[in-house]
C-alpha cells in the first residue's frame, strides 16, 4: 500500500486543474496504482461507498482497456444512463460488439471523405470567414466551441433552421456538472426532436448519418429507433465537447510553441504528427472509469471486485518509460501509440472523425490566418492568461489572437 505521504500527495491532485501532471508523475513513478478519491471518475458518481483506485502507468492502463471482462464499462450506468439512455458507452459483450459493428459502419472511410469535402471543410472556412477580416479574434468562443456541434448537426442532416436550438440543447446536455435536472430535460427534448426524424429517415432515407444508422444491418440485425436516438445523444459529448477541447488544445499548443508552428507552416506534412502529439500531451478526457468484476492485482496492488478503477490516460500518455521527455510538446517526436482515444474493445468510434476535424480546422487557420499569433488581453481581463485547465475535460481557457486582416 502507498505510504501516508504519497497518499496525501495524491489526495491533493484534484486541485491541480492547471497542471495535474507534475504531482501525478511522482506517483506514477513511485506507486503506479493508488487508492483514493483524488481524480475524477468521469461521470461515474461518487456516492456508492465502494473503494476506488487510480491506475497511472501506460502498460497498466492499456492492460485494463484490453480486458473488458475483468474491467466493465457498466460503471457509466449510474450517471450517464439517466441522461443519455442506454448507450455503447456502458455496454459489455456481447451487446457492445453488436452495437459497435452496426454504429461503426456509419463511420467508414468513404463517408469521412465525403463529409470532409462537402460539410466539414466548407464549415471551417465559413466559420473563420466571420472574423478573418477583423484582425483579431477569441478562437475558443468564435471557432473551437461552436464548430464541432455544427459538424454533428450537418452530418446528421438536420435542417439548418434547427441549428441554434440543437446547439443549445447539446451544450445543456453535456453540462452535467451544472445540474442533472437541466441535462435530463435537454435529453428528453432532444429525444422528442430526434425520434420523428429517425422514423422519417427509416421510411425515406437521405444522404446523412441518421439514415446510415437506420439502414445499417449486421447479420440481419438493425438498430431500433430508441437505440439510434440514444446513440445520437451520446454523439453530442463524444463528438462535440471532446473535439472542441482537442481542437482548442491543438491551437493552444502550437501558438505557445511558435518554433513548431513555423515548422508546420514550412512543412504541412507535419500536421498529422502535431495532432498525434497533442492527443498524447493533453488528451481531452484524461480520466475514464471502469468497474472491477473480480478480484485482480495491478502493479502489486490488490483491487477487490466491485471497486471503481479510474484510468489516468493523461498520466499514461506521459509515462517516461514509454515517451522520452514526456512533459515536452514535440511534433517531431517518434510516433508511438497514445491512449487519448482509449484502446481495446472500447476504443473511440469517432476517433478518425475527430482527427479529421482537427486537421481541417488547423489547415483552415493556417490558410486564412497565416501570421496568427497569441495576443493575451490586458491584466484582469478574461483573456489575460490563456492556459490549459480542467480535469473532466482538458481545454484552453481562451485563445485571443491577432493576425493580418484578410477577406
């Protein structure tokens, strides 16, 4: 078991919203697995009275992610279930495998290529065009925050007139921390809005994701209308909030590492490497939970059945036994598999879409705002101190920039 001083240090990490990594690094090296409440449980709830453990090292996190028999995703049922409905997030096998095959069909490579050229690329240009002639902008508020949810709306084929309503409900749904009553009400409103659309697309398919989900079959099995609605509601936090965080974090990383931004300007082929390095350096969701279904030992720590196991993906991605100088953002780093999108059976279905959105936005920024630079506001203003923050979601506080105005 960890020493008293190590346990006390671990219990303080919950306050490290700006930099949780320094304290976790010492614990990762010394302990590997720690018992306690110091890290968030990714919406798993904190009122069950059970024991909780945090896994900090890369190899141990990867092991847990691969073993979805010993480490169940049912831990999400308590909080996410009432808001999102029954989704792939909380499913175990064999239900998970069936649903993943059905839903995954909609994200095939051909569909992603079409979405990029017809929907996502034009939206990035349109969004940046609203402020490109001004010479300054706050990119979180004006670009990274509104962009991903509009991508989802367009991919779903929702009427453009419904975008404002859809965006408002989406952000209310994902703001669970502000109060479950509002999130649940938004969930009910979204279901009431989406269910007739799902039924209509099943009867009269169109060229959109809802139609793809309504028509998809594996071994003669299709998704029910209610399953599709639950999946669509899950797409909002998975496809909007996490991507909003990742796009903002990518821009923050490059704007605060100007030499590497200049490297990308000279060599556009570095963009995919910059994206992978950002996902390693600051994953949007740094902690995810699992439920131990049987007694198990990790890093010489005995974990009993029924305990909640939090995987510290952000810590794993900075494990010095796998990544040299792990706290340094370096787009020239030799690429190695990071865990931002998890691994194993529950690896993120939308990871290719997220990567594509990050690439499209970065390309559009470099194209339309080639001399963009960070420009913090005056002391005391909301934009005076741009920095990374958060534990449930990691993202920059703000991105005030200046650039040469362009049409």
